[in-house]
C-alpha cells in the first residue's frame, strides 16, 4: 500500500498542499480529482521525490519511499516529456532498459504495449509525426513499459478520443489487477467514475473527501427515491412527508425520509405492480461539484496562482528525475 500521511508544501508564503493524507491500496485504482490549482500535481511530485514535502511522510508497504523504491514507480506527467525526434519503439525500449531490463525483454514489452494501445503499426515512426492523442498513448506506454510496482498518472486521458480512453482504461486496469497501486488524476469525471475503486477529492490544497467509491456516493446521498409502477402515481403527491420532484405517468422521483418512502412503496404495491423502487445516489461528478463548490474561493484562487508560479521551476527538476521513475 502507498500511504501519504500529513504532507504539506508551501511556495513562498502560500501553502498549496495542506496536511494531505490518503492511501492507495494494492490492486486498487484511486482517482485523484480537484480543480485547477487544487494541489494534485504538487502532491504527485512529492510522492515521486521530485519535490520534498515540508512535513509529513510517504511510505510504500510501511517503508519510507526512497530512491530504491522509486525505481519501481511508473510515472506519466501531465506535460509530455518524451523525445519528439526518436522512433517510438526505440524510445520505449530505451526507457525500459534504463530500469535494468534486457534488450530482448524490453522490445517484447514495447511491442506488447504498442499492440494493446493500437500503435503497433506506428512503432518505427518518430513521436513528433503522431497526433496529440497518439502521443498521449505513447506517454502511457512509457509509464508502463518497465512493469512498475506503483503507477502514478497525471491526466492520462487528456486529448484521447472515447475509443482511445477505453484502450488506456483496459491496460491500466489490468496492471491494477496484478496488485499494482494506481493513482491517477483526471478532469474527465465520467471516466473516473467508471474506472476508480477509491476516490480522493482535493480542494484548496486539502483533502475534502476520500474513500471507496460507492461508500462516498452513499455518504453524500440525500433522501431521494425513484419509483416506477404499472399504474399512475399521481397519488404520491398526497403522501405525508413526501416532496415530489418529478412525476410522469407511472414514474415519480421524490424526496422523503426512509419511513415515508416505505409508506409510498407499500401503497404502490397495493395499487399494482412495482417495476422499480430505489434510492437515488449522486454521481461522482455531482459530489465533486458540491465539495469543490463549497471550498473557500479566495484560497483556491491563490493556490492556483501559487501552483502556476511554481510550475515552471518544478518542470526542469521533474525532467531531470523523470527517467528514474518512468
């Protein structure tokens, strides 16, 4: 398990990551979401040793994450950092060999990933000749080619069409299924909802919510219900304690505490066949917008500016260290 405990980081007088804690379990896909400047990338860079936290600890299976452990990390940065004039296959194999993999195995892993990501026919092409979406697929392959023990991916789905997203999701999920902890950030909340087992929501540099996906959906659920029957449901308006939100013939969406909802269900059964009766749980997108919308606006804007100002200084350091953790 990758564990982040109470890490903080400031740039000048602005604290952009504030006492952040969460876990990324082995075999678990953990979505890391937040608005621009929320602290996602800075947190990832601290996990990878690109930045040093001002306080707190980062451990893998109980041991501090040092250079030896980082060699087993796979990292995909948000900014493209590969060599534009180098052939794709040659480049991926080179990155694999930096991790001590022999030449034959490196080429086998390269071709396997390119096949899975739909790029095998472009293996001899230079990176710069590819579309931005295909360059993004190569970035994904670069993070995976050495078969990492931990996978950290910053916006891996950026610029991908829906079919490419499906291909990348499948490959990432297969690595998680082998026991690899996977932490990924994305602004595509529908992909996060489909892919993640666990979720961390960060705003203003602080973790606002964290936990298993369905547990969070239940935690943030309101007392809302959906009923579909074989007969008209207009009578639901007259049930005490019920607030009808939408009503269309045999279907109704309403708010009610569990006791009142139970009265509705029993009355519906007496009147005819109940096709469906279920609580309405919010999507992860709705939860995210609710949490981030309630974050202090002034602090969030200041954090975004601090992150942007620090980003250029970090990029050079990240490029220097990136080969060690790709």
